[in-house]
C-alpha cells in the first residue's frame, strides 16, 4: 500500500483555525485531535514491527505482562485489570496467543470458573526478539529524546488518574 502524500499544511492546525473562527478558541480540540492522530501513527508503527513475530501490540503487551509475573502466569481477569481492557478482549488475545503456541491456558485452581494464562518458552523467546525490535525503533517515538518522552508521560498522567486508571500516592 502506497504511503499518502504529505500535505503542505497541518490539517489539525487548519481545523483549529476554522474552529476558532466558528466557535471560538478551544485548545482542547486541537490537543485531542493530535493525541488521536498520534495514537494512529504509533499503533501503526509498533504493529508493523511486531507483525513479523505474529503479534499485534496488544498481544505483545500481554506477553510482556506475563514475563513480569513471578511464575510467568496470571489469571485472565488480572491480565484485563493490568492492561485496562475488557474481559472479551483479554480472552481473544490469549486465545490467539495460545493458537500461536506462545501461551498455554489452564483452569485457575484458586477460582473454579477462572482461567490462568502462562507464557511458554517459545513465547518468552518471541517477546525477547520483539522487544529488541521495538527498542531499536524507540517504540515509534524516535523523534523524541528521553526527557521529552518523560514529559509526554507526565502530561498524560492526570488524564489517566481522572479516568480512574489508578490512585496516585499521597504526596
């Protein structure tokens, strides 16, 4: 698929100008539009890097989470909680990873209805290779230095707190 030609103007800045003329200045509109476009760009970049490993970024995140766990396994409900995704998405992700031989599933002995997902040795090898590839392209953020990446993280943190992702420690 051919890459579209770059415009000779910033369409988000243009939309902001037109918005301001019609409804007044609302910097949040340009900000949200920029964040949404950045999401599209970054997801496309990282998915392109993990695709050769048979992964999507969502599947990669699940594998990484499993490698971070003490035993290399977690309940599907815990995976959903940590990745902040709907249970149906977790099930779909784990089923796909299991089909690729990267995780195995078994009943959770602590919860008769629950399921545990465990990373396989093949899954560990794939996540290591995919991680090296993602780190080599700075997770799609190669245009930013370390300080700027930290600033992006800090700028978006209050949004995540307000959404209830987590409760920050008292200062």
